[in-house]
């Protein structure tokens, strides 16, 4: 009898635990209106310091987006797409603008809280969704930081070897890495040192780290402009014909590759608590930094494909060799400096964003409270920042993380898709709050089901496109997404966000297009281009 009671108590305890876990996982986070968010966080003792102006935010986004890829990816894609690589960058840029519109609305709606995509999904959906988004983003950021630091070490060594005294004398474990245990490990000393230095800068305060980012970003932008201006005088318009030698499919494939060259504008949304005027400046900073990047990429594409026939472009260093072929070897040195500056800012901003995400989860109790602490003098999340530096340093120091680079795309595309879905879900929430209706629950669920159908259609279209299936299957997937979008548009009612300084136009169509294209790219992640 006693054993039966004990078993019953154990089952009751398990049921209670499961019920509590389910309730916690499905709860969402309610945030006050934007005006009161700013007031509450500014007067609390655990807040960051508002020191970032509009120009700082734009430089933050540009610093995160433009790395060494501007000097390499442009030429790599041009080898297949020809001069049509310009259209590839325009298409990818247009897609990113749509994603940026979604980010701009949510950053204006939640202008005083850190967390970015994690915080948006916590408010729009539930805790378990938000936590899964965080896990995806952390895989992205940690592996990305380790990979970028290794690339930065390689570029730094290459820059040092321009001096004759150092050429060939720097060991592998300082640059590209020395393989150990049959390639299982790859020792690199310089990458963790660079990570430690940047972590130290970030720990000093947002003003100091913003100053470093501004100087380095300005340096690489000036170098890109010099490259564009110098190359403009060497353009032969005959090299632009034919404009798309391998057809539109090569241009579209190029767009799926260069899409990730724009990734980084979302970093601006994670600086909400340190922006002087977040509700006004965050949307402008997001859109402004993206437009600057689009302009620079297109300028480089036009110059590169105009200087040299696309079929003669080098695979490893297309831009540098294009200038060398024109007798301008000094530009190659500028490109090396620009690559180092670009990777430095990308790494700096990446570490910055990571620490703010950890800070958000620490405050919400999903991570130990040590991650929520802010240094009383430096006003930075010191423990979170150091932790991010340690994780990236260990990965960069002993593993060849370049082989895992495809994982970076997974977290980015997932985050962008969730943010687009959050715009739709929160607009439906607003309508429910203002017009209580017995139909709301099924209506909201119907909206979420439509979003899931759009995502699945995007994945299906991506798989069919990747494996060169019949165009009928691709059109069928697009058709299903169009029907789901039409249902979202005509069967749902959307309220404008209260107190928001910026509203994404074309809801729910714009977020639906974002989700479809992001998941379409998701299906291309492992494709070898």
C-alpha cells in the first residue's frame, strides 16, 4: 500500500513539474509602451549608459556588415554571374531592406531593452521560442567570432609579411594555424590574442569601443572609396558585355551567396539600451547602414567587372590582382589594410552583440544572474563580455572552425525569419488587445499557421531550386506561399503599433516575402557554389 502511494506521489510530482515547465515555456513577456520603457530603464541601477548617437549606430551597422568579403566575394561571384553580379547584389540588398524594415519596426517598438531577435520573439510568441532563437544565434556568433578571428590573424600575418624582413619567417601557428593530431586540432596563438585585445576594449565601455569601431570603419570605407575611384579610370565598358553571360539563374544563385555580405545591420537593434534616442535613431541606423553597404558593394562590383573580363578574375584575391594587372600594386596594400580593418570591426561588433544577448537572458532568469550584472563604473556587462571572449578564444585557438562556417547562415536566417514573423504576430496581438473578440484565439493561430506554411513553401522552393528540379515544383511552392499570404492579408486585421516611431509598410506581405526568401536561402546553406 505504501509503495502504491509512493508511486502515486511520484507521478503527481512529475505531472506538477511538467505542468510548471509547460506554463513557463509558453509564457510570453509583456513590455510597457516605448516611452515608459526608456524612463524605467534609464532610472534603474542596472542599466547601460546611453552614449551612442545616430552616426555611431550607422557606423556600428557598417562595421558589422563590411568585412574582407567586399574585396573577395564580389570577384568570386562575378566569375559565374559576370557583370550581372551587380544585379545579384541589388537583389540581395533589396531582400535585406525588407528584413531591415521588420527590424526597424521592432527596434522602434522596443527601444529600451537589449536582446534583439530573442526579445522580440519572447514578446510575440513564448519563452521556449525565444530561448531556441538565442541558442541558434549563439552558435552563429560564437563560431563566427572564432572563424573571423582566424581570418583576421591570417590577414594580419599577410600584412606583416609585406615587410621583406618578416616574409616567410612567421610560423603557421601565428597565422593560418598548425594542424595537430592528424588535423583534429589546429593550433593558433594569434587569434585568441586578438580576441583578448578586442574583449578588453569592449570591457572599457561603449564610448571607447564605439570610438575604435568608428576609426576602423571609417578607415575601411575610405579605402573602399579609394579603390572605387582609382578603378573607375581603368574601366573598359566592353567588359560589361554580355552583362549576364550565364543567364539569370547564375545571377539569382549569386544573390543567394552575396546575401550574407549584408548581414550585420541587425547589430544596431541590439544597442537599444545604449542609444541616446533609440525610438528615432535605431530605425534610421538600421536602414542607413544597410544603404551605405549596398552602395559600396555595387560600386566595387562595377569597377571590378569593368577593369578585367570576368573570366580572367582570380579566385583568391580578385580585386588585388585586378589592380596589379593594371600596374597599381599599391592598391593591393590598401586592400590588405582594408581587409584587416574590416575584419576587426566585424569581430568587435559581433562580440559586442553577444554580450548584450547574454545580458538579456540573464535579466530574464534564463541564465545565471552573473550574466545580468553591469559594472558600476564601466557600465558594461563585464561578466558576459569576458565569457564571450573566452568561448571564442578557445574555439579559435584549438579548432579549425572554418569547416563549420555554413552553420553561421543557419542562425542568421532563422533570426531574420523569426523577426519578420514577430511583426505579424505582434500586430495581431495589438488588434486583440484593442478589440476583444471570441474569435481571436483561432484567428491568431490561423495567422501563425499561415506563417509556417509560407516558411515550408520557401524551404520546398529552395530544395527544388538547389537540386534543379522542374520549374513546375518551384512555381507550385511559390503558389502555396502566395495563397497563405493572401489569407493573412484578407482574413486578418492588423493594428498599427501603439507609440511606435516607425511602422513597417505592407504588413503582412513584406514580412511574408522576408520569411519565404530567408527560408529559401536556408535550403541553400550546404550547397557548394
